[in-house]
């Protein structure tokens, strides 16, 4: 049977295959390029435990356990044996962002031996600059209020002096109200503060102070009635800053001061 290819056509086809990289014109056996090798079809032996472990995907790195700022504050406050140690623990506390924008930690003013502890809300601009609570206009009004019942923050007589601090030791930006989470994380320090000063009674000035000490807000309803906070008799009062905005409430503040005075003199 005559080949369908002429000599010249067959030669041209061979040369074309050579240009493509062919090294052999024919093989001993035909090759099926689509056939799956038998080795690929053979069942694979089960991997040994060691081999399986070696090929296992490495575990993802575990995220660090979330830190509870309240637990950290509680531990730091419990470790403070005196007021100086408590102030240092608060200065080292890393979880309150307020300290990043404040100039000073506002810890206290007054006589640590005083029978009365006044707890305000948070420092303002003047307090932040001077590092002491109640030194601005509200503080000047507070001093006049105390003088009206024969008391002063710097009196050497514990019976006539007061000890003053705040719920928050750092000024909130633009004097905004403290956030609930800020109050919660700093409350262990305040509780320890009251324990170390050990006053006979506390005065809660303003809504933030009542929220921290009583778990309630609404100073208009709360003021003027004795309650318990930090294990001690407590008198909620209008904050002096609120009295500057609403002078008509000064008569209520005067009545509350007289209640404090009567309590100290054993009349109530």
C-alpha cells in the first residue's frame, strides 16, 4: 500500500518535529499520554501518628487573654498599704486613657485625719493645673460653704477639717461627664482611699459621686437624706459647680451642711 505522504512531505514533517525538540522518531511501544499511572491508583498506606503530626497545620498563635481593667485596679488598690502607696499605684495604672491627656494626677487636699471626707466628681481645668481638687470657682464656693459651719480643709483640728478627693483623679477632656467604664475601673482605688482615710462620714457631691458610692444618680432626689456609702454614713449634696449654675439650690446645700454639722456634734 502506497504511503499517503510523499518523500518530501515526510521529510518536511520530520524536520518540523526536530525543530520542536523531538529526539526520537519512533519508540518501541506506543505511549498513551492520557493514561493514569498505576502507582497513582494504588492505595496509600495510612500515615503513622508521627508523620500525621509532622504534616498537621501548625496551630495559629493564641491571642493574649483579655485584661479586665477593674481586676487590675482592684489588685493594685489592695496592695496599697498607705495613702502614698495608693497614689503611686494610681499613677502607675495603665488602663485609663484620661491620664494621657491630663497634666496632673489630682489625688487629695485637706487633712488626712479629718472626720469628714468629701468626694467630688473629677478635676476641672484649675484642678488639673494645680494637682489639687476643688481649687477653681467651685472650690472657692466650697471653702465658703465649709467656713459657714466652722470647718476648713487645712484646719489642723480633725474635728474642724475635711479631706477632699474625687471619683476620677484625671480631668476628662473638655470637662465632659465621666463615662461609666471610667468610674468602674477607678472605683477600687476610691474604695481603698476611703478605707485608708477612715472618716466618720462621707459627703457625696454631685451625680458622679453618687453613682460611684450608691450606684444611683439623681442628686435632686438623693440630696438631704442620710444613706450609706463605703460602709459609712453618707450625705449626698449638690456639687458646688452646680450651685454656681443654679444659685437657687444654695438653700438646699445650706440645709445639708447643717445636717452634717449636727451629725458631727451628735445631734442626729
